[in-house]
C-alpha cells in the first residue's frame, strides 16, 4: 500500500527536520514493515490550464488499429486567440480543460518545452500526459480539469514535491485501521508525539433533513452486513475531480477516472472505508441478500460471473442484483459523466463472507481487500460525512434529495480489556507506570481507567473488530511503543523432559528408505483431497468421505479415503517419460465417523511397465518387495490371501487381487489396474501392465518387537530339491500353500515358492507351480536313499491332492 506524506500532513505536522527514510524506519520498528520510500517531484514551472477549442486528426501514427493517432488541438490559454499543439492523448473532447505547458515551461522529465515540428505540423508547447505529472497509471492520457479552473490559471502550486512510502500489505492484515491515510496519520502522531488534527467532516445535522424521504434499506442477514448507510443526490455535476485530488490518487497508484468515482476512491484511501455510487435513475431502494443458486451477474468490468456455491452477498433493488457486496458493482447501474442522479452506498460487511466470495470468484479489488479485514461499522457514516464535505466543494449545485438512511440492526458492544501491570512488566522486562501506559495508549484513542490492581482499557471501535480483544493485544500495543529494541533479552526457564520418540514417524522414514533404496521406488506427493471432476471422468465414485467446510474449489471438498485414486494421474504423466517406473506415496487418509473423523497413514505402491504380457512378473515382484520390506523392517513374514467377497473398487482387478496379511492381520491389498480403467485414464495405457498395493501403516508401527533367538548352524549340508506340478488356473495359491504347510516329513526343513508359469506347454486353464524343498539331517549327510524316500512321499501327497507332477 502506498502512502503520501503530503496527504498525511493534512492531519499532523511532522518534525521539521525529519528525513523520510528515518520516518519509514521508525514506522517499521513500531508498527509495520516499510518496503520502500520514493520521491515524486515534477518540478513544475510555468504550467497553466487551457481549454480545448478544436480537435483535428492528423495523418501519421502506427498502422495497427490500436496505434496512437496524433491530433492537432486548438487551445484557449486565456491570453486571447488560439494556440495549436499536437498530442496523442486519447481522452480529449471539445470544451475540456487540460494541463498545458507553453513554450518556456519545464518539468522534471522535460527541462525546457518549446515549439517543435510534430507529425508535419508546428506544435506550440504541449498537453502534458499523466505519467510526466506523477500519475503513472494515466499513461499518455491528458489530465482533465474541472470547469471551475479558468484558462490561463497557473497550476504550479499543485505540484508540490511528495514522498511516497510503500507499506508491506502482509504486515497490516490484522490492522483494518491502517488501510487509509487517516489511520496511518494517527499512528504517526503517536510515534512522533505530535497532535492529530481531525478529518474535516460535515455535521450530520447539516444534511440530514427529517422532512426528506428515507431511502428504503433492508438487510437479510445482519451478521453478513452489520450496517448499511445510504444517501441520495440529484443534479450531480459531470466535472473531473480537482487537480489536487487527481494528483494524490496518482501518487498512491490509482488512475483518475471521473470526478464522482475519484471522490469515492479518495475517501477509501483517506479513511479506509470503501464506498460505491449507483446511478440513481436505476435504483430506488436497497436490499442486502444472499445470491440464489447458480445466479450470474455482470460486473463493472463487463464480465458475466457465476456466483459461488457457498453464496455471495448481493446488493439488490426490487429483487434485481445491482452489485456484489464489498467487491464490485454492476454494469447496469454504473455511474458516468452523464449521471445526474446518484445513490451513495457506505456499508459494512462481514470480512470472512467477502473473503470467501472474492476467492471463489477470483476477483479481488481494493474494496474487498479492505472489507475482508473487518472494518469498523462506525466508518460508514464517517465516510458519508466526508463525502458531503468534499462533494459540496466539487459540485456546488448538487442537491440532497433524501435523509441519511442508516440501517444498523445490531450495534456491537463496547470492548473493555482488563490489563494487569504485573503482566505488562513480565512481557516488557520492566515495570511500566500507569502514567506511561496512558501516554502510550491515549494518542491511539484507547482510554485507560484504574480498577483496583488492574487497568480497564477501553478499545476504540476501529481496533475492536478482531484486532484488540484480550490482554496480550493491549500489552503488545504498550510494548511496541516502549520499543522492542529496548527490551533486554532474557532466556526463559526451560524444564527438560525425556524425549519420547514418535514410533509411527520413525517407522514411516524406515519404510520410505527401504522401498526407495532397496526396491527402486520414487516418492510422489499428492493433494489430500479428491479431484472429483477427474474421478468422474474415469468412473470412480469416492463414496462417503470427510468433507471440507470451506474448500478452495467446489470439486476439491472431499478428503481422500484411499491414496490410489490420487496416484492415477501420476501414472498418466510418467508414461510419457519412462518405459518402466515405480512410484510410492506415503500420506494421510481420512475416514468419516459417527462421533469424530479419523486420520490414518497409508503407503501406496505402483509398478508399471510398457509391456502387454508383463503383469504376472510385475505382480510377483511387487509381492516380493513387500515381503522384503516386512522382513527387514519388522522381522515378519507376509501372507497373501484371498480377499473377502464384497464390492470391488474400480482400480481393483477382480481376478488378480490379494489381501496382505502380517501377523494374521489384513493390512492392505495388492492388485492390478483393470484394463477398462487404464483406457479411461489414457488410451495408451492399454498397452501397459500396472500393478499396485496400498498398505495401512498405523497398526504395523505398533506391532510388538519380535524376539529372535540365534539358531544352530547345521553341521551337515542342506539339500535343495525343486518340484513342478500343474494345478487349475482358477485355484488360488493360498489354498495350495495351506496344503503344502500341512505336509510333514522328518527330512523337510521348509518349503518355498519359486515360480509360476502359464503357457502352451502346460495347457489351457492350467498353471505350473515350482516349489523348492530344503532337506537335511542333524546327525549325518543325506544320501541318495534319503532323497528318493522324500521324493516318493512328496510326489505321492501331491498326487493325492489331485495335482499332476511335471517331468
């Protein structure tokens, strides 16, 4: 935010020798960060007002439609006759008055202005553009003057040097009173110990005539709109604003538009209270109500906007919306040079409601930036009083045709905070006497009263809107004027306690390390909410989920229950860059509950390969990665069992899915991505094999440690024997595993799975399994007779189970 020191001088007298940079440093140390200080000095000499008498387009300029076109302008400078000059200003009209630099005049950008040949014509002097007069936003535009400025009047007095201070907006988000020059002046007066002059305002009695009709105002929701004040005017002039108003607006970054609009902008920058002017011929009453579902509205910038689903607060007239409250007015009721009837709005809106609506619309304005800070409701009438004062100067023929209408359903209760001097001393580092507290707080318009051992501090209304409400807030006010730099730093007493490690966090870090360094997975991070539009395109119903109350966008309101849906996009993105890849995500999921919602930590794994016939191998490899992780991190084995019957998720393959069992607990699933879903994501993924797993980590992190005993190294060699046999392809391995586990033999140490194969040599509908047996004796080395005896017994058992042994 830009602040003009010339503007501040309307309300206080700075010390004569104060350097603007020192002023900025004092403000930074006491109130808010200053980002920079800039001097604006036009150094005007010899500038006068002139009236446009003739306008003649000249040949020349660029060939493109938007190119600047030179104009030969005949000017009346008050000295008799007409002077001709050439300009490219696009905003001139016959009869308008401009700032003219005759030959011999000078400004900073042009040390001497003379007669020159421009576009083949003699140009005597020049009409100065806004950017050369300190109004950067009015580039190439002439600065128009009101009719009260006669041709020939000297204008140099308006161009006084100015220092502009840039304040960091983020450092004053909690200070609604600092979003205008008068609030900054109040702060500066307290910093430098100088008196604050009141802002000139018309007394309400001078314009509130009870005999005039009231403006009908109704408020649907007093929480969303605590106060709405309005006033009607007729015979409003079509004059530009006075040059001093335009120059002040230009110095702080606003482009002068038109007298009436410039006046409302001026008051917003002075008092921090946004105002809006409606064309009174289209508005005869005011209704403040919430928008209807799906309602659209065309704003002043000509854009048709759909009001958000969360609801937008609207200003209406007879049920017809005429403005988005606190953000932007409507095109149908815009004021312009032809406006003669005016309805003036000065309102107060709930900061949270304005912020939500502006964010949902993607439309943030100077008005919304102030309303979302929770302004003082008393500002509405103050701003109208200031408007009347300035409007009477700018538009002397203006007439008020209504009384002051002020709808204020629920005035806020005064805020008084109890402050204990002992708490002040503990924070500041020394005792602060009551007289010093008064000296600090009263220039800020707090009042202090002794109440026994405590101080009763009354908070002014402009600081009581979610800014100062508790004792710590008042102590902060005292401390910043005592001086943060004067507080002696003292180390606080610290009570040491035993560090308690976070078991889940440590388990997660070991898990990420295991899968990344040992199994080659790359970690990705996704949002914690579902992208509903994306899920709907691939036919995924997220089901019942925890819902965000105030989501950033409507399609991102449901918190995820599984990681897999969010990882689907990662598959599509990575297939452009890799023929084979492994991805993992470790993150939070949320389960809705009756009493309270729950948060859990999940791990999702994806292995993908550009190969139609690679799914079996990928599936086995992924299970092997999980087994290796469970063995190294938990010293436990893993079983893959048939999943319980039930409704399958769209990302689960019906014929290739298993439940991950650790310590007889189902802790997740491993499956393949169905072909239909791969095609829905990306038609090219139809030629890919994709397998995945999702594991629940909370219950695994709390598993008890396994106590292992060192075994005796076998004294005699272990013999390995592989057996291949054929089973129906529909038989799950879990059933075969259970049968193998039941087989006992004195030579058998253990059985492990080696491989599975399906192909022409096995036969349709069949699968070959290879199992490895480990044999040995404690007292001697095995001989051929031992191996033959085991082979006969094992093959006999396989035959009894109905399996065919392959040669």
